[in-house]
C-alpha cells in the first residue's frame, strides 16, 4: 500500500510557526502586524506565496510590485526556515498511526504545497522525517496541488509495485487534487477545511489518527 499525506492541517498544525514568521516579516518590512494565528490558519492551503499574498492584504498592503513581493516572500521563508517546528503541533495520534502503518509495510510520502526544503526541515525538527520514503513540495515540479502531477510523482517515487494509492488530506485543495489524480481521499476532519465535512466527496473520514489504520483496512 502507498499512502500519500498532506502536511499542513493533516499531520501537523503548522499555523503557529507560519504565523510567527509572517508577523516577523510584516514587522521588519512594514512595521505592521500582528495577524492572529486563528486568522492566519485560514490563509493556509495553497503554498507560501498565497499565504504571503493574504498576509499582505490583511495588513493593508495592496498590489505590491513583483520586486517587493519577492523580497517579502524571501523574508517570510527565511524566518520560517529558522523556526519551522518551534510552535508546530503534531496532531493527536499521528506518530502512533505512522508507527503502526510503517510496521504493516506501508510506503509513505508527503505531498505539500510548502517548498520541499522547508517541509523536510519541519519534519526533521519534529522527529518525523524517517517515516517517509518521499516528499514532493510546492516547488519540486512546475505545478503544485490541486494539479494531480505532484501526487502522481509521490506515487512513482514510492514504487509502482508497492500497491494501491490512498491520499490523506484535510482541505478542499486536497479533495480537488485527489480527484484529479484518481486516488481515493481519506479526509482528516480536524484540519484547515472551510466547508462542512458532509460536502466532501471522500472514500472515508476520520477525526483522530488512531482511526486511520482501521479505516484503511475498510477501504483497501
């Protein structure tokens, strides 16, 4: 079995560290901020550039030039890279579920719109990198989720002979990507989704990671 996981909002609540980095950027470059972490959590889902765009808009900074936007993006990335796991929370039951799935022989990967280097840094900082045989980030390929190719690339890296593919995610972007790729979506209901659980088209839902191994037995 091949399992591909979204990162932010699925395995980890990274909003506190991302928000901290965004607020440091706003303070350094504009003397603005801070953004409440609850608000910043609604910005997550389409990669750091989109999070930056929403952060600047929140701070009243409209229509920055390409040069200004790039400077802000690099500053945001630098601050996040310095502290990618200081405030981040691993969702309850994740480590135990990954242990069980690893022992059962599942091949596992992460597919995220966060840049690959920052995603690995976060996983390493949380002591979770060794669970995963592959990681595809938002800048690994010319396209990012919800385009299906990042999921297909994860599946290829896990090995074509490693069994069926399931995608575990928490958001509308994950739903769209899974459907485009043709992989069943297992929806984690406690992440960053915006619409009701009932409106998702998924193969199964779970609210705690202790439920995931059994859910996989039911849908596999």
